[in-house]
C-alpha cells in the first residue's frame, strides 16, 4: 500500500465579516476531508491531533455546516453527554456567552448561539492544529483512485484548479456526493417494514426524504423593517403556524402554539431569532439529492423564496415588524445562510447497518453492535414530513421515544470501496434511525470517529477495515468521548473509562429508558449486582464454569464475586493477588468487606482492572469476539 508524503503549509482561520478566509497549501496530504460541515471539521481536527497531515476542502467560507452555515444554531440533544469535540464546542460556547445557562435563550434547546459565533469558535479550534489546512470556497470536481492513492480535482473561487492526492478520503459532504462518485451503493428514502423489521416503518418502500429548511436568522432592529411583499405570497400557506386569525383548520390541532411561543422557539443571544419552524412554517419538501449542482441551485431558490414568504408572514401577518434578517450574520446578498438544512441524504451500504431495533434492544440483536460503538445519541426519532404533498401514508415519527444509544463504527465504512470513510448524515443507517443519528452532536462525534479511523489507517499503514475496533475506541475515550451513553458518571470521573470499557464488552449491560422528553441509559452502577446479571460474564468467558445460580435474582457477595474473577484470571493466564483485600485496595475501592453484597460499579472497576476484557479480547466490526 502506497503511503503518500508531502509538505503542508498551515492555513490559519480568521474572521472577515464573520467568515474564515483562505490560505493556499500543498496538495499532497495523508487525509483529505471533503466538506467542512459538522462532521468534516471534527474529522479534520481529530485527524490532525493524531499527527497526520490533513486537509479540509469546503465550498463555503465557513466551518460547521448545519451548525453554522445552515443556521441551525440550536443544538438537539446530548446536553448531558458532552462527548469529545462536541463537549469542547459546547464548553467554548459557554465560555463565550458566560456559562451554560446563558445558552438557554430559547425553549427548543439548551444550547443556542449565533451562527457567526459558532463559526468563529470552530475556526479557532481548527487554527490550533498545526497538521490541519483548509481550502475555503473550494469545490470538488473529480475523484479518482490509482495505486492506493486518491486524486481529487478541486476548483477554487479564483477559477484555478488543483489536484489533491491523499492516502485516505473522508466524505463529509452534506448529501454523500463523494460516496456516489466513488461508486458506493446507497439507499434514499424509506425502506419497507419487511426489509428492516422496524415496527414503525411503512409497509412499502418509497423515495420520500425529510423536508429541508432554509433557515432565517432574524434580528430585532427596534423599528419597522418589513420587507416588500414577496411574489406569490399567500398568508394561507402559513395560516396555522401558530394561533392567529388566519388559522381555521390546523393540520396538527394539538400543536398550535401562540405566536410568542413560535417566535421564541429558537431565540438566540443578542435579540436574534432562528426561524426553523416545523409546524406549517418554513420546512420545505424538496428531494434534490440526485440532482446536479446546477439543478440543486435552481431548486433551492424556491426554498429560499418560501422562507422569505414566511418571514413576511411573521412581519406582516403576526405583527413582528421590527424583526428582519440579521445584517451581521451571513455575508450573502440575501442575508440567508450559505446552505439549507438537509435532514436527510444518501445512506450508504456499510459493513454494518444500524436501525431502530439496535437502538431499542441493543442486547438482543443477532450482531452485538453496541460493543463497537464510537458515538452516542439521546434525541428521539424525529422526522419532518409536514410539507410533503404525495399520496403515500407516512409513519408518524414526531419525537418517537427511544432509549439513548451507542452508534457502531461499521456504519462509516462502505462495503466495497477501500480507504474511503463516509460521515455526516450519509452513514449506513435505516431511514427511521436517521431521524436521531442526523442531529448535530451525533454528527460531530461521527466526524471525530472518522478522523480517528483515518489517522490510524495512515499511522498503522493498514486499510480502513483492518483497523482494530478497540484501537479506535481507545482514542475516542482518551479524547473524552463516549462509547455508550451512561449517565451514571461524568466524563471527568475516574471511573468513566472503566464503566465505558466494561459496558462495551457486554459483561455488564446498561438499561435504557424514556422519561417524558428524556432518553436515557444507565449502567446502574450504584445498585447491587445480582446473580442473574452474571450471564454477560459467562458469555464473554465461556470456558469458565458457573457455580452461581443465575436463575435466582440474588445479591452476589464480594467474596463470591472475587472468587469468580480469580477463577477467570487463572483460566485467562492473568496474574491476580490471592489477597483479595489488597486487590480491592489496589483498585481504589472502599473498605474491603467479603460478606457485603458488591455493587455493579465496584464490579466494573474490578473487571476492568484485573481482567481487562476490553483489550484482552479483540472484536470484529460486528462486535463478535475474535477467538
């Protein structure tokens, strides 16, 4: 396998009219990331942090994609799971605005911010990485692979073209365009219930995708700034977006909010408002995924016009005439975001396929994919289909409740194309599962994992699918990322990695649940370990004979548990002191009492410290133990 070498000149990010500018660099890199959106910037930063020469090419002058360039600056979910780069970004926002509570300006999210500020922070994070360069205002035109090297022809804003060569290629485009260009098989639209076995999937497959949205960021000017009446404006289009005199027959009678609730839904700091309203608002049905770039631009003008009609409705129909498009956010002629908010894209055929069943019942699936997790999510399955006008009957997936979940590594790796990683929303998931994996914190984590995988491929000189799952997970844990979404202990706690590693073996299994609007998973670290819960230990170490009755849910004494661990250690050829009290102390646990019942958290620490099953037994991409 050929490993390319090259010299990279560093590209600094800085703000000009709240945008990052470009600096030219070399065109021979180890990792090329196409797309500087949510996953792309995270992939580039993480790859560079591992010492690998990395280049991001981005079509707009900003970083962050849906978080910034599309204006969806109200983060959905993972507030209690500040994993990796997502956690860093959240922390920097809090520092900028004066604390986490200062981010709770609207009621749709606990993390709201001005898009330009988000872009600035991401640029600063990227600038800090000496191994990372960025081409802004740059489009890809052609992708080829020769002798294990990718060659991507790019076109810059000045009309010049360059060919970028790289060892590993990451598709972080909004719609999976690179994957398609490389010949990766993919799905678009809804799969049938017969195919996915998801009970909420439609009976028949279709090509319907979620509505997209051209977001508007409004600002309170304090004076009347009503725009001229847009062409083809009819207030009936938005009549029941909220309570008002136009609303007579709402499509969703249970979700007709007051106009003040509607406008403060996405209230941002500094008297700005994110207009991304799903209830007869500016969601817009448009399936442009397989269109050409030119066809997309033309079609998207209709979505922009639709949003401007909604802005006029807000100003004229609802009386918010002091709210107008912010003049200090986007340096665009129309003051709208650079790109629309795409909720759905192509979904590749990966080495594994993640669906709703893996989320709802991770431990009862044929493949234990939870063992391979590299990201976590806790947002409900949320699909937007209110603006679709076809005859099909679509499933009702408005905040479909789920437990929180771990996302497996294999969703990013295409089945038949080597040295390509697919990120953003184009990963190998079902249409239903995409309704939760598409959210910003999850996509940031997907990008970070893609950066880890790419960098390890370069450093180990191996194909993508040859990289050990545990190697990727180790880097993610070291970067304060989550493998599984346990709420028992924060990432700053000394026990965090032990819980994560033991959970990722399945020896101790978490319990997921939905509590009103909250989707959770707990290791139940502070509860007594029951004999009936030891099945995971025997599944992982089948050569050890059980001498504990697992048919009875009875508390396991510390002495009996340590006897069992000692037996496993002997079978596995691991050294363990016969003085259990000393072992207990060496693991940093409290007073040794052989007759007390052991709690699950202490058991996890002992298993991790003494047996180290996470590293001792490798797993394949499907989560199976490699014998």
